[in-house]
C-alpha cells in the first residue's frame, strides 16, 4: 500500500492473510516521520513484483487493485521532538542581593515539563542555576535565579547553551524528548553585585501634628552597615 506521510512516500508491505479474504499490510514508523494533518493512502495497490489473484470461472485471475480509500485524517505521526527556538536573558542591569533574574525559553512547539529542569549560569567564577518556574503545556518556559550575597560579576554573567534536565523531563505533547541545546543569549551587560547594600525598610515619623521648627525624621534600614 502506498502511503503519504507528511510529504514523503512510504509503503505498508503485505504481511499476512494469503488464502483468505482479509490481508494485512504493515508500516513501521521511522525516526523523522512527521504528519500533523493525517496520513494518506493511495487508491491503488502497488504489486511491487508480487501478485493478487483469485480463482474465477476460468481459473486464476487477477484481482481488482483499486481501493475504497479509508479516512485517515485522524491518523497522525510525530517522531520529531521540540527544539529551543530562542532564549532571552534578563534585562541589562546590575542585579543586587535577593533580586530575581528571569530567563525566558521559547520552544518551537508546546511542551510538557516535569521536575525542575534548570539553566546553568556562571556568575563570576561560581556556577549557579536558574530553576524552571512555569510554562508547562505551552511554548514559553520561565526560569528564575535569585541573587545571593556572595554573587559578584562585573563583566557579565554567562549561560551554558543547553538545558540541564536535573532529573526532570521536557517532551512535546506526543511524548518525544525535546532537543535542549540553544544559542546562548548576550549577557555581557547583565551584571551582579550581591554585596551592594539596599534599603530593607523605611520608618516614617510617628503619627501626629508637627509644629514649626520640629523635625520629621525618617529612618532608612539597610541590608548592612553603610557609610
């Protein structure tokens, strides 16, 4: 049987049924096969050097090779996993202690994520990880890392150009494993200074009515002693 899978011609070969009314033909799906709108079956049997005969009134005679083609629009094939279309880094800035750094991974088809895959970062000389945050079921995945006090990078962080599954999985909706490599984004201006003090609280003056000549004192509390 002549099949069209995607734009390729394939063949389902005769496998069993000789001497009966029901013949079986089989095609084994190959890596790379892809048909998202349903395979097609040609309306003629290709004898391929073989024969289909029946016993008629005058002895053996050839069978009619024209088929009544079945509906195959819902028989779909997907052996091709999703690919990373692109990765966006956080905005160019200096990220301080506890500030979030969000990375956006765009896939070329919807994927399902399990566990906590992660992006491997180098901040200064230290390896850090931006962990998967959300996006399963769609094409856009979010990963996040929060700066810690020892992080310092004055010439730009780097991103390892592959997703670390970290015992998790990323598959397309058909169950094919995604390809995890990508082109690393430009992060030369994504700087980190986890040691920079920052304001943790502001305490205003006490409630009340203040007369001329009295002070309104505001207390700024920093993350560490400052000069």
